[in-house]
C-alpha cells in the first residue's frame, strides 16, 4: 500500500525520473507559465521518498526556467515505487484517468480550446 503526504520542496531538491514518457511542446509550456502566473500552483508534484519525481516533470522544467528555485507543494509517497508503478501512474494521470471536456460548456472561455 502507498500513502501520500503533503510537503513543500524547492525545485532544486527534486530529481527527474530518467524514463519519464511525458513530453511537452513549447506552446504547452507557455500555457503552464500563463496558468501559474494567473492562478499560482494548482496541482501538486508527486515524489517518492528520495524526492524523485513521479509526476510533474514538465512543471519542474518550465517553472525552474521561468521562476528559479522556488518552493512548491508536493505529495510524497510512503515508499519507493517500482518502475512499473511509475509507468502506470504516469499514464493514468495524463491519459487514462482523465475526463473529457464538454466544449459547449466552456465555449465562453476565450483562452480554452
């Protein structure tokens, strides 16, 4: 069983996962900065007990380049994860466990879509 606890870490304390399958475009990185500027940090970064990222690589890279070594909210796993668990979490969080948008509902928002 894995439990997750809240913590705050500086971006420099976070270590990247070498096999992270996620990628980001320059345009999407710009949207991350725009969102952070407007709303602050909404989503936490997920880390293991050794501060290796489980989720949040694109935010780490983008925020570090734009804001420097800021402190951010994280969720820390209670134990180390296997490579298979990391892969499953990465896929589920970004494609397998997300809803779809009803674009008719958000059509009034000019910067969405």
